[in-house]
């Protein structure tokens, strides 16, 4: 479900718009009422913790005026989408201001890549849980190449009886 929402949300050109950003911020705000997250922020512990810290006023301001909560900016900083020294706006930023800040910091692509990477990780985790026989399919090849090298080194040794 999250992957379909993300593909529909961001689209094929992978460019952010005000509509897309408002959906992302809305999913962040809706994390406040849920223990496991909402939408794009399912099982994102950092986003859930920051959303739980928000009071009622930031939620109301977002729903009524479209004001971006400061905790969302804090989440952007902690996930290194924005630089750690980025100045937080104190409750006066709108969606268009957020888009402008992301474009000025050249972070739009990092935000899109963050959600796409999370979707891929969620898909792998879901496949691991649904198909336990595929558990070894997601390993590295290091063990395989080590075993092949060990067999090559042991060619002249006969196995014990």
C-alpha cells in the first residue's frame, strides 16, 4: 500500500511540488495520533517520536492554515535531508516556504530518495517475513566466495573416512 501511495504521490519525474509536500507533511502530522506511524511514515521511529512531541496547536495550524510544524523541520534535520545547522522557522513556514527552503538547500532529491529507499527496505522486510524460505536470498556473496576459495585450497586433501 505504501509503495503505491509513494509512486502515485511523487510520480515518474520524481519532482516535488506543493501538493506532494503537503501530503508528506500531512502524513507526518497524522503520525501524532498513531503509535505505528501513518502512510509514508509507517514504522519510522524518529518521525513518530517527533510527531508525538507536537502539541495541538501545530496540528490545528497545519490543518487550518497550512503552516508546517517545526517538528517536521527537526525531522528533516535529523534525517540529514537538511543540514544540521539549518535554521528552524518558528511556526511561520508554509508549504511553499518549505519547498523554497528545500530547493535552496538542494535537498529535494534527498527527500525523494529517502522515501524510495524506505519503500525498498519495507518491501524486502515484507518478503523476508512472508517467505521464510527466501531468508538466505538477501545475504551477501562474501560467504559464497569464501567457501569457493576454501574448496579450491583444499583440492589435494582427501576427506576423512
